[in-house]
């Protein structure tokens, strides 16, 4: 009987240590942020690139949509390359929501229709106008706004101002 009790105590201690270790590993992971648009070809791609550039110390960046385009908007690619020296044609592709991992934070770019639905712990809508078909000045304005918002998001994540402790919501 003593042997059984000792075994149960040891197993309970091991289970407790394993649970604590797994919890610490999961809580020390960087949150995953998904920048979401319908087509995943312009604003969300710009946000993914700038998220990787400015926010990578605090979160991992992804972008996705409910539809894809054969290529990323080439005006967006050109402007991001000119402003930030990042070639999105080399670093990114247009992706579907199912192509990215489970995320903690969803940022809707401003879909002007119904935005894609993605499970999340925190959600925001940045409400950005789509610069597609507009002037370079509009693309630059959107890129600079995304840069500012990514930096603000990074600070809020760093300062634990976004509650990521709950379960996933739809």
C-alpha cells in the first residue's frame, strides 16, 4: 500500500511539474498577429511586412484573406521596397486564412464589406482605405499609417495592455 501511495505522490508531482513547464513555455511565446483583408494582396501584406520589421520583438506577423490574388499588389510592393527596403515579392505570398497558424490578435484592415472571420483573443479594425488603383501618395499615406499602428500595437503588447489570457473567440 505504501508503494502505491508513494507512486501516486511521485506521479502527482511529475504531472504538476509538467503542467507548470508547459504553461511557462506557452506564456513565454510571442503572440501571433494576423492582418486580415478579403484578398490579402495590399494593406494586409503591407502590414505583415511592417509587422515583421517593427514588431518582431513582441509578436509574430501573418496576413491572410478569404480569397487570394496571383500576386501581391505591385504598387504596394514597390512603395514598401522604396520606403523600407523590403521586397514583399521575395518575403511573402498571398495566403488564405486556413494557411496561417492559430493567432492571438486579429487586425482587420478595413474591408469595406464583411471582413473574414478568424478565431482570436483580441480583435481590432484599423479601418484603412484601400489604395489600390490610387496614386503613390495614397499608398505612402497607408504605409505610414500602418507603420504607426504597428508600432503602437507593439508597445501595447510589450506593456501587456492587451488581454490575451482568455480563450479564442470568433
